C-alpha cells in the first residue's frame, strides 16, 4: 500500500481542476450539477479539464438525481463519447427500487468501459445490504474503489461502518480501495488513517465559501498537509 494517501477533489470546470492540482490533489472527480449531488459532465467540459491538468480524472456517469440507471442505452452512448474524448477512468453506481445493486445496468456500462478503472460511488450508502452489494460486484473488471461515507447521513454517522470495512480489506468483496467522502472533515482523518484508510474525497471542503465558489488551492493544500502528516501528529 502506498504511503501517500490519495486525495481526490470534485472539479466542475477547468478553473477548479487547476486549483485542485496546485493544492496537491492526486485525482479529480469530474461532474456537473452539484445541486443534484453530481451528474455526468459534458464531453466539452471533460476535454477542457483534460487539457488543463495532467492528473487522473474520474468522470461521473450519472444521468439524474437518485441512483436509478434510467436509460442504460443512453448511458452507454455517453460513456462511448467520453472514452472517445480521452476519458479512461469513471465513477458510477446504480440501485434498483429495493435498494439492491442494479447488476444488469452496472454490467452493461462496465462492458462499454472495456477494462477502464472505475469507482462505485455513494450509492453504496443507500444500499439495503452493503456486504451483499460488494460481493455481487467483486469480480467486475476495472472496479478498484468504493466511495463511501459509511452512511447516507455522512461520515459522522458512518464512521463505525467505515472502520469495520477498512478492517476487512482483502476479504472477498473487500479487495477494492475504500475512499472516504461525504461530510468528511479534517478531524476525521487521523482515526481513518490509523485504521488503514488511504484515500479521501472532498467537494465542498475544497471551496472556502461553499459550492458558489471555485476550488481553493489553499483549502486543498490544507487537506494535503493533513493527509501527509505522520500518524499521531496533531
């Protein structure tokens, strides 16, 4: 496991991307419309961000608010367009009405990604059975990360779940990296790092002044410093 913790920052445009990169972000999650908690960006926005920074970009595939896949044919078309524009890492996650993973939708999209690395996002925090979801997806190609707060309510409520899942890393269904995000605050970091969590995701925390403001390089730098501090440091 790398000693350097991964810091992923949400980027809405090239300005965000440049600031996040300057602050020390390792990777960006590229989305649109944070009023709906992050939807698929346009191909043009992706291309602008790709031209602006040289770090990894994970592109959201989410057609609307909630976690239903909707028209999977349209998602496949969009994924194909993004791949043609150079996207090679993605973020997705779909549930059915009962809160189980929508395996058919996920498998169809993953087939289009053809081996690209991808994150299953916070749909896991709305799943009826997190453990069952992980085991159903365990063998899908490209899946290397789960983004989770441990609870739909955020890290404050989900911390016990996150710590328990971190302790299971390497078990069937738990081979993927756990990336923590969703109400994440700096004070959560020491305990998560001590438990072996090595990936962190921030959105609003990277923007002094909230979502109406662009990413602040200084805010990202503060997170980078916290993630790089020796364990046990204040």
